[in-house]
C-alpha cells in the first residue's frame, strides 16, 4: 500500500504494511521530518465516511487497509509538523541573541560616560519587543481583512495597552479577531477569548451582521479583560482587581496623550457600549487552536503560530537593536561636532 503526504509544499511517500494504522503513519511521518510524534497533525480531504478530516495525537488506531483502495488513492493529506531541531534552533537563536544584546549593553555601559536616559530607553526598547503581541492576524475569509488588521494593529500600538503590557510583563503569541458567527448563542455573546494564558487572544471586532465594527473603546476594554486572563483564569477577586488596574492604566495613558478625538476616529461607534457580563466565560485552556476555527482547514496550528511568533519576536528585537545603533551613531556624531 502506498500513501502520499504533503508537508511544507513537499510530497512525502510512504509504503504501508498490511495492518498499519493512522497512528503508525503519524509516527513514520514524525520520524521522517524529525518532529515529535505527539505534535504532528493531518488535514485530510475530501470528506469520507470512515476517515476523519482532522487528526492529531492521539491518532486513530483505524487500519488504513479498511479503506477502499480507490478511496485511499483519492485522499489528499496535508501534514503539519515542525522538526524538533528547528524549534530548538529557534530557541537557541533567541538565547544567543539575548546574550549578545546583554554583552553589547555591558560594553556600552562601560564605554559610556554619564549618560542619563540611554539605559532606561534601551530597557524600554527591549521590553517593548518582549512584552507585546508577537503576531497579528485578521481572519482572511471574512470581508475586509485589511480593516480588521488595521484595527488589531491600532490596539497593539495603543500607548496605554503598550505601557500596561510592559508593566505587567504580558506577552501574547497571537492577536486575532473572532468570527461573530462562531461564538454567539442566545444566552451569551462572547466578546473576547484568551487561550492558554496569552497564547492567543481573540476579539470580536465585528458586529454580528459582519457589516461593521464595534467601538474602539469597547473592544479595548475587552482587551484589558483578556490581558488580565494572562495571569488569572477564573473571574475571581484577583482577576477583577487586575482588570480594573489595567483599565485604569489605559485610561490614564489616554489623558497623558491628550485623549483621542473619538468622534473622528475610524473605529468610533457612538451607540456601542461595553457589557462586562458578556466578556467571556473565563480564561480558556488546553486544546489545539487553529486560526480560522472550523471554517478553514488551511488554518495555522498552535505550534505554527508559536514558531511564527518567536520568529517575529526575534525580528523585532533585531530591529530594536538596529534602531538603537543608529541612535547611538547619531549621538556620537553630535557629541563629536
Ligand atoms: Ni473573562
């Protein structure tokens, strides 16, 4: 028996023994790409009665020879997995980078005469690269994804949100929007969701009819709530104390920056208001997150999101270093002139 998987655009061929199961295929695939067998997954199309559309650990122990040979030949299997070496390399890159930065910073401190603010600025640049949203993705299958992306970016760069994230050392893998159709029941309308303490934060940016967006301050308040779930999963006293504190910090920053002219804001909606009881059902833990939820089998898995987030973090830190270096060069030039 013969089976093909596609993985990262490559076709991988597998020869199966009589009686091999999906679990065996997953193990062979993981071994081939050097990944952990518990961390790979398969998307299978077209739909067939006796084959699951999405499989992950623990893989079904159904035997593949129970599938009709013609059906088996028709299966398209998209395999997802990241080689352990790649994950380890990413981690090692980050560590080496951090070490290099520290060494440079020490060298600078040593060579610098009395420079009052530079250190604090550098710390702030480093913190901003660390305590942020490492990836921002709208749902591509909903109308106008560029506008959603702009909305999410606006939230991520909100001075109050940034300051609060730095203060509480909040790091979020992915900031994305929620499909209103997927979290609406008669009893509740979930406004936001925080998965696994900051792995993913989803916000309901859009109105239920998809034709518009909810008010910026309403969504930002939801974001304060979701950020608080980075620390506390349950809606207990400690959770609400932290949430109020974050909201206060964000409001204070508005005043500090002169306050936004709301009525001229792209995302201002006059008649929208925040209803605390609708925020969510508490921090959400476990499971495999797929960007685009059930509507798309092309979604990104949690592992891919985290790998992307780590890459983006590395890139941001590099950019921060470059900015810092060019600032230093400017300082040196003006000091010399
Ligand atoms: Ni909540």
